[in-house]
């Protein structure tokens, strides 16, 4: 009889330390790299409080908020993707599958369309989070008491499509090409030119949403056995669903409100880390959280370093990065699974 | 020790009434077989006893407490359940899968402890899957997987055990192993409820049989009282040869029975 490892532990013990190291490396790189490369000495000088004014401004006003937002948004998308794949028992689930991303984007688009976004930098994210929560109520109403994953996915598609239609309507009716352009640009997703105010908006959302998503990791494992199997193991599926949907609406809604829609991170990161764990839904949560943060910040560094005439958008880069990573993974899986 | 009492139970799935007015008291120390043709409501009865579906009338109590008011974790610790089929959504290792049976005993932050380990190891040994511990459960044969799933249910270590068609996909040797295992569980004081299709196995190992037909409990008692040719003809629509005095007792379905005069009777 061999029981060599504790069942809940990831199969690769080095996984978490490596991911944490990865987060530190991309964070430092993100602070250093850009149009002006800051040396580690100048970076440390600013941290110690005696840096030169140029370095201080670049670091504290530009790169620090950008890096923090990148880490928070990436972590949230990675975690939400992992949780939803486990909960819906569908490897194609991603943070936007239940409509939270589109709904949050609709709020932001409305803020731009009606000019509310101009009042205060916080207006756009706040309106965006608000529509995300309204969409959640709609989702609950549509899905009703049914606990099946399929019902929820169908309701999510309905909410998502409705929000998408609203966004198209705003583009259709936009008073001038500039307004349409502004909406399109926002929708592509970016964490450029964000201030520390944005960090304060996204931080509580990610902490609250993330906590709600992490509570039910045992329930996700139990759902491996199907809904009856999970309930016979003492899982209260109704409460689990409420917590998970709230977590996604608050966390992903908050992330999208600041960054715009950034695709693929939440879909591919769980697939990348899953083979390195024991493949149970709970084991991939924290690795996906860290992996999402790494991937998003790394993509954002690429945005800054690739020389283009007009600035690249983060959402465009993650989509381009995502496809080859996904294809590579698909080819590997086809041989083993 | 756990006793399940079912009184006047009615249940529907969707719009179809599946169970009508079922009364039964299932006391510990017995292996109780639930038999009946496809669609008779066997699985639904088990699921209702576990509180997994809403019932329309009647009550289910576990040790005197209404199932609906029992906290889910208490319910899970009282009765382990092996659902029909082999639903498994992720390719977990066998050991990890069996460990899921310990979930009702774990707090939200606690990890698998020594007692949990022992239960997992013992459950795998009892269903003869210890040698598969490191294999991926989705890559096993149907019979191996069925035994792994049974180990998962045993790992709960509950005084009650409800298994839905535990013999499907098993070879004859493992069918006997599983029935002996269930009988031993019952002898040790457990309440074991098994949905079965093999009437010989049911006659041989069960202390009591509940025969369901179209949602009604049509017979309830020891195998020799329940398994008669007339009843099998009425409920299953088959002619049969029944020899319950033999060792082991045999129930052999012979032919489809029809009211046609030159057929049967």
C-alpha cells in the first residue's frame, strides 16, 4: 500500500514556489521596463525614498499602479477561470461565460456613451461594477432554483448576449466617430495610464471576489462526482452557487471595470497549470491565481516593448498569445487524455 | 447505527409522478435490496431517502429527524451514497478520488489527517483497488472504475450505505466480492441499501427485498416471500424458474411472458 503524498497536495511541490518567484520576477520587470528603462539601483533608490524626481514619477505614478492592476486583474481572471471550469465541469469555461465580463463592459460603455465617464475617473469603473451586479440578479432570475450547470450556462449566455447587444447598440448610435473609437479602444482592454485610484477600486473587488471563490474549493472537488454525488457528500449546492456567482460578479466585474475585457487569460491558465497538479479542481485554484497574474503582467510588458506606430492593446496581445499556447496544449492533451 | 423511516412518500420527477405512497422502515443490521423493472422508481426512492430530491407528500426521517431539516454534512456522515453510473468529470488519480469520500469529515481549512488516510487505505483494500492507487480513474476499465467508486463511498465510513446498481459492469467474481462486502457491512451493524437487477444475487445475499412496480411498493419482506413466479410475471412480465432452497438460491428469468394463450400458462 502506497500513500506517498497527501491527496490535496499538488503533484509538483515546486509549483507554488516557482509561481511565486515568477510573480516577483514579472513584477520587478514590469516596474523596470518601458520606454525608459530604470536600472535596479534607481528603482531601489526610489523605494528607499531618495530617488531622482524623474524615476520617482515614472515609478510611483505610472508603473506601480499599472503593475499592481496587472497583477490583481490577472490573478482574478486566472482564479475565476479555474473556479468556473471546476464548477461548471467544463474545460471551456472562462470568466466571461456567465455574462459578468460583458455586463461590466456594458456599464463602462454606457459611462463613455453618456459622458458620465468624464465627471470623475472613478465613475466608469463604479458604473461598470453596478451593471455587473444587475446582470447577476438577472442571471439568478433566469436560472431560477435549478442547480444544473447547463441551466446556468444557458442563462449566462442569455445575459451575456443581452449585454453584448447593448454594447453594439451604443456603438451603433454613437453620436460621432470619436465616441465610437473611444468605446472600441476601451473594449480592447488595457491597463495603461491607470492611476492609484484605480488600484483602490479593483483591490477590494478582487479581495472580496477571490475570497468568495476560494471558500468553496471542497465543493468543486465533490462536483467531480456530479451533482448528486456532491450533495451526498454534504455539499449545499445552492449556497455554493450563490457564493460563486457573487464572487465572479464582484471580482471579474471589478477587474473588467478597470482593465476592459481581457480574454484568454482565464481560459488558458487553468489548462496550463492543471497537468502540474493532481488535476482536482481545488488544486488548480491558487496556481491559476498566480499564473494569471504572471501571464497578464508579462503580456503587458510585451505591449510596452513591441514597437508599433499606434499603441498595442493588452487584450489584443493576450488573444494573440493565447491561441498558440492553447493549440500547443491541445496537441499535448490529445496524446495523453 | 442509522434507521431510515419512509412514510406515505410520494415524489415526482419533472411532471411525472414517480413514487406513490411508499411506507417502509429500514433498520440497521440488514442488507436491503430494492428490486423492480426499469423505470419502477428504485433510484428515485433511494435519492428521496437521501434527501436528494424534493418529495411532494410524506416524510423521510433519519433516526427520527426529518431529512429536510438535517444539515447536509450530518446527512452525508450518516449515509454514504454511490449513485448509478460512473459520473467522473476530471481525470483524478484513484487515490485522490477515493479521498473525496472524506469530504464530509473535513472542515473548510483542515487537511486529510491520519484517520482519513486509514479510512481511504482500508476502503481501497476492501474493494480490491489498492494496486490501482496511482492510476488515473478515467483510464480504468468499467469494472475497475465501479470498484473505485464503491471504495469512494466506503471511505465515508458512514453507518448507512446506499448503492445504486453496484454490480453493473462487474465480472462474476467481483460481483460476488461486492455482495459479500455489502453483506458483511450489514452484519457489522450497518444499514445497507442496494438497488439490484440480478435476482439470484438479491435472493442470495439480501436479508430483505423491496419490490417496486410503477412507483408502488408491491412487496416487502425476506427474499422467499417476495420472489414468486406469479409476482415476477406480474411485475417484470417474465416467466422464471425459482429455486430458493438451492445453495446458492437461483432465480432464472426464462422468457418474456405475454397473455397469448399458447405462450406461458
